[in-house]
């Protein structure tokens, strides 16, 4: 993430960039460095990346997100020990990779050589690499392709490429990440300088093989307006010939905050040029971010998306803090086998883009890995056909990478996928006798609340004491019956479940069966979210089989607002999202600045970045909502780019007010009738031009309720 990008949000703070604390004020302008590095040839022939260095995508751990910029050799070695003791190293995560921060405050000595911080690395950088090797692991290190410009990067190698390559090799490092923070500040051409650095690595004086991770994170407009040739989205055009991997977009998140929406953004950017990837050279969408802002389900999705992308798998979190569930996801052998498949193909989308998608990755044994991606906020059934994903057979064997179950399907490949989830299966032609049928259980669906019919939903907002009429659909996609099917629901402690009707004797191939229940929420239930899941148990060809469903999310609403002209920003919301950071109460998004629109400062409000949804329960008790919307005036301190948004108010699923496109300097009032509405959503869109500078405000929103 660039200094300029964070400055654009008006954040007054310090940022660790390349391991150095950098003031959030823009760095002093530097004259672009145009001369070739003194130690590089003026016209360097294009080297060829050595595929032997990374025949399959490399794996490891990097310090950046987990340890920040002031880590020590002791901390690094403690993590290295944990990689071994936890089994992560055995699962392939065997590179211990130092990001920016290892260098001394003055990174280059009088002898022209880079040097480590003597306090934090008292034994030196070579000793650290040797200690990492002694644990059976590999060592990685970091530099920047630009010159060292204090305030823009922590160190830089421009003018010293051969010297630094020789130094890293003599110290015993096996991989190097080369950033472009000072490269972009100096106005360098990425293709030229990265090609020169690659040549220096290949000709290091020790003859040491070194993995080259080309890390240009520059994107526009996030970093400013740069030509395509200087952006990460152009690296695919030259990097496969010189590097083992190259970043395909900006950072996947902020230190301490990696969002699922940003994971999807980086996945999509990474998917633009699958033809560039292959054994020895890989598209790199950035690091894995478990427990840094995503739910367990969302991290499982990142793991699946990175694996079908044949991406390097580098853990960004501190591994010592990870839960057993996260470690299980990281070490899942079926998921890792998809990523590490020797054919080295990257998945491509099958069919249209949308809320649900299908992606297919051919594997070396002739089977195909299929990712059924649910970008939406509710569970979804996602289906394709064997032919569509490249398996020319009607009867197919389906291995689920998450459950490891092997079943058979006829004519389709289908999964019930949780919200923000990814169904991940390996599909191949079936042979011989029929196998256990592929049986799926849909998420429990609420069809009525307290006897009143509602649109079927797997994301219900209810009050304490409610009775929920709920159904579960069981589908048999196999070629043999599912005998004696029985569905049970798992509910929170104190909740009651009553089954309605009798289960069928069997579910025939190609058919479905519906199981009905009444779920009673206790009157004492506390406000907050709860999950209800279903399990179907049936007799297959080889015995009893149990299949789990995605979860029904039930939100117990807080008491609705009461009184006239109450600040909505002071009411508890059910959920709140923001395209950048988190929704901020009575300040513009990110905090530090009051709500200010078109020259007027407002005492209350909600600051967000597009896209955003703030969801409230008002329980039919409210009649009116008034206020003003606009782009916060703080964006005027940044520049003219971006700063447009759309605002809308949605009551019980219907849009009751829409602002149209709102630009900076404009305040748009609203006065909306909410009579009888149960649910209220404040929505902000990006007006079709992306979210750059879209600091959107709901200013002085006042709600009147009984």
C-alpha cells in the first residue's frame, strides 16, 4: 500500500513501508532517476527465468502483515520453529521470508554494502539465514528496485543491483522480493530495471539459485495516475521471462485489516492473464491473510481461489496466533494438491461473471479442479456440467476438497455454497460400478416468521421469541437412490426445533425432497447473530453417509429506535460494511475528521467508503428518516480524482429513495417515509467509476419512531 494512497484518505498516522516508519505527509519531490544503474549493463539482454527454482508455486511465510517492520532475528526464528512444529513446513510452507525492516536505519554502509540492523539482528544477516537453513527451511529477503529515498522506502538497490545480488547470495538467501516503492517515486521503468535486477541475480558471484519475486504493487488510481507500463497490471507482459513470480495488483489489504472484498479484487486482477503462468513462473495475487479481518469461511475461500490460480502460497499472518481451524485449512492436502499440481495451469472462468461463478483448472492426471464461487451474502446453489468444465463424460466422480468425500454425479457438478464461500471439487470420469451418490443439503430457509409468509431467505432478521417456519431441500445428483434420508437441525442452546411431517423412504436419482421444521427462538435470546445448520443422513451403496448444509444466519434484532428525531448513527446497526476501513460514527471514514459536506460540519453521521451497506432493524416502529448525503470535504485535500458516489435508502428490500450521482461539494437532502418498515438499509455505490476518494457521508441522519 502506498503512502500516497493512504494520504488520499486523509489519515494522520505513521505507516511502516519497507520496514521504515514513514510520515504520512507526502515525501519531498525527487528528480526522476534516469541513468542506468552503475553496476548494470546499459542494454541488458532479456534473461530466461529458471523454471527449476519453482516448478510448482512456492510456499512460505512473510513478516510484513504478521510482524510489521520492527521484527528481530529472535522473533523470526521463533516463527521458523513454529512452522516446523505445527506441520506447516511439512505441508510445503518452507520459505521464511523477511520483508522490509531487516535493514539498518542507514541501510548501506560506507563500503557500499547493505547491512542489517545491528540491534535487532546482532549476529548478522548471514547468521540468520544459516539458522533458518539449520531448521530445514529456506530464507528469503527484501529490497526495492529504486534508489533509497527516505520517506518512500526503507532501502533501495538501484545503482547496486549486482552488488546486492552478490550480497544476498553470499549471505545464503534463497529468495528475494523486489518492491517498487522507490522505483515509482524515482519514475523508473519497471521492465527495464526488473530485467536488470534479474540479470544480476542470475549472475550472482556465488552462483546461488535465488527465487525472484517481482513485486510492483502500483495501480491507478489507487497510487495516482501512472501509465499502464508502470503498473502491476502490466507485469505479466515481461515478468514470465525473468522472474519466478510477479505481483498482479496492489496489496491485498492493510496491516491488520484484510477484507474478503479485497481478496476478490486481487483474485480478479490476477485472473486477467492465466496464459502467463506455468511451471517456474507464476501470477502472484499477494499473501494469504487468515485471521486478519476475514471470517474462517472467507479465508477458506481465499485459500481455494489462490489454489485454483496456481498462486504462490505465502502466509501473511503470524502463524503462532492461528487457530486449529486455520491451520487445518492451510494444510488441507486436497487443496494444496490443486495448487501444486505439476501441470501448472491457472483456472479460467467458465460462463459469465456474477454473484456466483464457476472456475475450472485442468490437472496433470486428466481431472479438473472446479471452484464454485459465491460472492454473495447468502448461501447459493451453484451448478455446471461436466462438459462445461472440460470432462467429457456424463457420469463423473466428484471429490470434495473440503470434506474429502468421494461421490458420483450424473450430468452436473453442483455444490451448496455458503455466503462468501467457495465449493472446491475435483471432477473426473467415473469408471466401473456406481459409487455413493452425490447428495446435497441446501441451507435451511425461512419461509414464514410467526406464521406470516416472507420471501424465502437464509439470512433472517427476527425478534426474540419468534417462530421460524424453516425448510431444507435435499437433492440426489447421483445414479443410485439415497435410502432412508433423515434431516436434523443444529440450533443454538435454548432454541427449540420441531420436525413437521414424515421423511420419505428414499430420494431417487435426479430428484429432491423437502424437510420442514419450526424453529423457536427463546424470548430471552440476546441480540446478535446465530447459525442454524442441517445434516442429512442416508444409506448409500457403501453404508451410512452424512452431509452437512451451509448455515442459515439468524440475526436477533436489538430493540428498534424510539423517540422523535433520534440520531441514527447512535443506534446499533445489524451489520455495516465499508469499501475501505470500517464505517465510522460521527466522523468521516477512518476517523480523525468530522463529518463535513459542502462546507458544513455536521455533529452526527456515518462515514463510509463506497461500496457500503449499513443495515438496521426498525421493527415497524418508525415513520420518518431525514438527513443529508454527500462526499466528505476532506477529499479536497487530496486531488481531483474520484469522489463520486450514489446513495439509496432501502426499506424491506425496496428502494424508497435514491440520490443519483453525487459529486464533491454537493449536499443532497432526504426525507423518507418508513411507515411499517421492519428493516432499513443505507446503501452507497461507487457511481460506476470505482471507489477512489469516495468518502461518503450520511450527515445528521435523524429517525423518528414511536
